[in-house]
């Protein structure tokens, strides 16, 4: 934590299923495209992102500051081969 007692963290979620886009991510086209390039083979859900945020807000993560945490399910790893 910094001098003010606060850490700074950001979460980069990528494609996430939600009530507003769930049907489009379940459709054959977009859903399959995301699955093809994501290491975990599917888009994440709100709970997946909330778990990352909860961890970063916990005392367990007190040494993490000034970081952007990738919560994309492995999108940045590149396509599976």
C-alpha cells in the first residue's frame, strides 16, 4: 500500500457474458470465435470478474499495486494451436 494506505489496481476483463450480451456470446459465430482464441475456451461471466476484484481488494493482495490484472481467460496468450 502507498503512503495514503491505498493500493491501485485495475482489471482487464475482455469478453464477459452478461444479461445484455449473453445471447450474442452464446450464438455460434461470436461465441465460437472467442472460444477459439481464449485459453480457457469460453468467455467469462460476471462472477469470474467479481472474484478477481474481490481478491485484489482483499488483504491477501496487499502487495499488488499499480498493476492491470488480466482477467480475459487467456486471450492475451494467443490462439491455441
